[in-house]
């Protein structure tokens, strides 16, 4: 499933009257089956972009986002945070399964399909 985003602007309030533009017209595409890296210095907006693409952040966002056929949109997207406090107690596969269970309704995808999605073989194909 390809993810395309175009002219993404993200503005947040700073104090009572001021606003800060965190993302200023960011565009890009993540192609299905390809590994993509988002790189930049601290404060560049990498996490903000991922939060927007996955639907965790919606307020203050402008621009165009197309996820696959745009069916289900951000309900099919998730990512694992770099500094997840649960990681010492779980495998990567278990964390991915938790994210899958939280984001994808069982009405949308059967449990067996979710497990196949996050399995070692499924991870190689994604």
C-alpha cells in the first residue's frame, strides 16, 4: 500500500497568541515493498510527520494525504516509537502485534491475517 502526502503543513500554538510552523509544505511518497528512511536533525519534524501520517495528530494539519486506495486511511497505519518503554519486555514481533491489534479492527482484518502481517515472513514482504 503506497502512502503519498503533498503540501503537509503543521502549525502548533505557542503560548496564548503565537503559532509555530512545524512542517512547511512537506511532500513525499512511501512505496509499498520499499524501505524508506526519514532523516533529519532533532526538531526537524520527523516524529510530527509520522504522527500526521498515522492519524495520531489531526489538529493544525493542512495538506493532502492518500493511503493506498484511501480505504480505512490511517486505520491501517502505525509505527513503533524509537524509545518505547515496553521494548525490554517484548519482542519486536509482539510490539508490532500490539500496534496491529490497537489500530486495525477485527472487522477489517482477521486475527490470523494480522499475525501473518507481523510475522517474520510478512515483515519481509511489506
